[in-house]
């Protein structure tokens, strides 16, 4: 068992094409997880992730803030407490359209 404060994990710049987005890799193979990773994203006001897709799914839970998830079929609003599932190969982008930092947990399976 591992118990620690999320602040002990360094927040690093998220992937290429993002703006105002940092990620903390909370649960990984280094903490003993064999099948998935849990990440905490922190998105500044007017921040966004790149519009992209990949061959793995995402399970997302919005902890704080509001914005939109952009997909091939348009935009869907989110707020604190919203759950988002993104299927493999589905194009997606998160945007902070609110006045506070958006924080969300994102779980992904390992790809190997």
C-alpha cells in the first residue's frame, strides 16, 4: 500500500500542443499499478489540451472547475462532478472556459 499527498508528485508540462496544462502522474508502475495509470491534470484559465486521438481509452472525473470537452461531433460542457469517458481512437480536447483552475483525474490503461 502507498499513501501520499498529491503535492509530493511533481507537476510537469503536459503533452505537445497543450496550453496552461500540467500533469501529475499519481499512480504508475512505480507505485505498483500493473494495468493502469492515474493522472491529475491542472488546467489554467483559458488552458486547453491538444485536439488529438490515440488507441487507448480515458476515464475522467472533474474535481474542480468548468469547461468543454471537444469531440468530432461538437462540444459538451463539464463542471465539478462531471464524468467523461473517451473511447479508443476518439478525437478529443479539454478546454477551460471558466474563471478558475480546472482539476481532473484521468485514468488510462498501460499500452503494452
